[in-house]
C-alpha cells in the first residue's frame, strides 16, 4: 500500500495511507509509515457510532496529527430506509447496526 501505482502516479512514496471498507477504525505506524482505516460513517463494526478521521499537519513536527472522530447517528432511521427500499436481509443488517457486531460472526461463548 506504500508503493506508487498507475492510479497514484509518480512522485515520492507515501508515508501515510488511509483506507476504508473494513468498518473498524485502526491506525498503526511501523518504520515511519502509518496505515489508517478511517472506520465507517454508517456501519461501524467496532462501536455503534459513525467514525471519520481528521489529519492535521503538526506545526512543530513532520508527522501528522491523527484524530478519530465518533458521532452518533440515527441508526433506527437508517434501518427504516433499508426496510422501505426493500433491501434483502434487513433484520440481520439491523442487528449489525444496533450492536456493531458483523452479522457473519457468531458471539463468543
């Protein structure tokens, strides 16, 4: 993820990469390179709040300040939209939104 591709073009290699779609906020820095998953704004699977990331250059250091922001949202309204649209498997989806547990996983006993 820290290499240039046809999509990123030529230039300096990135030392910070942000991505999404695994639904859990995450950050890890190794050897001066930082990998960030921003979480999910509508289906987070680590908390029942939406999440996003703000990256801010530090005034006195070369690294970025990484701030994970959590905000509540109306999950019941989202579930109602899913039901009204005819989305399949709305009940497992609703449980996922209410509990932040992926519907494909069974709770540990």
